[in-house]
């Protein structure tokens, strides 16, 4: 006697996506339909439907997005997870291994004081600006592609490496001294333009950087 | 032209983007990067230049496939920034003791989905996000926080106003108005203060449309779902409505 293999169950998350996309606000008929289709997820679907209905109330009330001039630390952390996961996917390792490993190399790490000055000169900027770049205090999404290519050239690294580095959360130097008992968390990042405007650069230097 | 989606529904139908999303994507694909970047930064949904999140997802995936890492990363950071704003509205501090962690987790998981795109068993998972981004993100977020939220549904009690208790259904299925938005804003906060049992009864009966109970033992009702009698459901609804009447007084 041969037995037929059990059907491969649809992953719960896919069922939830399908459920979420079926109607803006779930109703009893939709829940019943899905529960009939996926009886193994009956309780999850019902519970989830309640959450989605609550969510629909909150979502209908969402304010219009306001423009944000800064990158939130949580966005930087999520970008970091993206790069770590990408690294893991490409290396064929699991996410845990990748999270523990330093996936993003710091292209500024080996720069001596003189090299930093030379970099500042090469960018037509100053060392304050370079320090902001090094410490990732400038949000990636506000940098122009021209600027990113320029700094990748100056540092002689691949464009994707510099992009991955700037996408990570802002960095606080481990050698810095703090008044508080604990090391402070890195805050929000500045926009590229804010950083350019606030580093004591001459108008000519500012224009040069902003027009890259 | 936007690349067709490959994900299928449980019925075997292939998912398709809404027509308006297809049109926005087609137009966006003709832009050069500076113009596209400028438009991606627009966050006012009323603006003609606004690119919906479904469109950003498509562009990020395309940039990834085409090895345009800079474009991919900049657009992804912009999309995550928008999601962060959504999370701040749907999962604010105080709704759950670990709300900040949950917001971080949802954002991080979304970021990882882009890294996993085109690989593994669920290679086209992001297709859902090109159809209706907010719904798919809600699914992702709710799935992530489900266990925590269940544990955290230990809230304070509230009293009886059938009209208020039934208004969520009316408002959710009617066009958005300023009055409804205000009502929903306050209602959403009030519902989250209800104890879980009362909240579930309210949602099941007044938003999802389940009957409180039924003489037919085979019929799925709020009572069968919650594993209690119809009388218990009615008591819960009465208590929930009474508590929400305080909310009505505040309006």
C-alpha cells in the first residue's frame, strides 16, 4: 500500500498576507472562508483578524507623513540588518552568524591623521566634515550619488562598501569620554545638506559638495 | 513596463498590482535618478509627485536586481523612514510596554525581506508589498507582535452606550471624513484601553459582523470563537460599551 505524501502546508505568514490583502477590513465571511481553506491556522486567523481590524482603525487615522530632515536611529538599524542579512544570504550563512559578524568594513579605520586631512582636501571639505562621515552622522539617503562616487574614489573602495558603511547606525567612538555612567546611544543623523552647512565650510566648499 | 508579479493566491490566481500603481511605476521608470530621488523624498501623499510605497518597493527590487546598490540603499532608507512614521502611529509608546522594540523589529524584518528577495522558499514574498503595501506591512508587523500583544492585553476596565459601540462599523465602511478621522483617532485609543476579552467581543461583533451567538451549533459566532456562552459575549459587549461611553463624553 502506498501512502500519498501530506500536502505541503502554506506558511502561516503567506496565509496572513493573503488574508490581509483580501479586504481592507476583515469581516466574518472572510475569516470563515480562510478558516475553511486553512483549518490548521483557524485560531491564528481569527486572532489576526481582530488585530487587523484594530489596525484598520489606526491606519485610517494615520496622519499625512511629514517630511523628515533626519534619519531615525531605528531606520539606520534596519538598514544595518538589511546589509547583514544580505551578507549572510550571499555567503550562504544564517542570519545569526551574520549578525554576530562585522559585515560592514569601516573604510575610514586605517586612515591616519594625515590621511584624513588629505581626504578632506580631496573632497574640498574640512576634517570636521570628514569626522561626520566617518562617524556616520550623515544620512545616506540624502547624499547624492555623485558625492558617494567621489568619496568611494577618494577612499579607493567599492561604491557598495561605502554605501553599506553609511547605511549603518551612527557611530560613537569607543574612546570618547561620557559624563553619564553608560555610553550614550547614537542619535538621529543629519541630512547631507545640514552637515555641509554646519561644518564651518566656506560657501564655495559648500556649493562644491552640494553640487556633486 | 513593470515586471509582472509571480506570487499566487491560494486559489491559484496570480497577484496583480492595482492599475494606478502600475501607472506610477511605469512613469517612475522613465525618470533619471536625480528626479526619482527627489520624488521619492516627497512624503505628502496629496502631492502629485508622491511615489506610493508599492512603487518604491518595485524600484528597490529592480535596483537590487540591476546591481544599482546606491539607488537601492537610498530608496530603501526612504521607504523605511516612511514605515517608521507608520509604526509611530500604529504602535506608539504605551500601547505595549516594549513598543519601541517591536517597532524596531518590524522595521528590521522588512529590511531583511529585501535582502532575501529572490532567494529561498519565499523568493517573491515582496510581491505582496507591491500590491497593497500597508496591508502587507500590517500583516508582517502584526505577525511579529502577535505573541507579545497577546501577553500585553492586560488593561484597565470601562460602561453602556450601544450607539458608540456600534459606530466603529459604520465609520470604517464609510468614506473618510475629518469627523470620522477624529472619531477613529480617539476610538482607537479607547479600544486599546479595553480588557482583551471585551475588546475581542467588540471587534468580532461590531467590526467584523459576527453574531453574538446562535441556536445553530454549527454556526461560527463570537461566542464559539471565544469559547464562551452568548450571554457572556453580551455581558462583555455591555461592559465595553459602558466604558466607551466615557470616551463619548470626552468627544
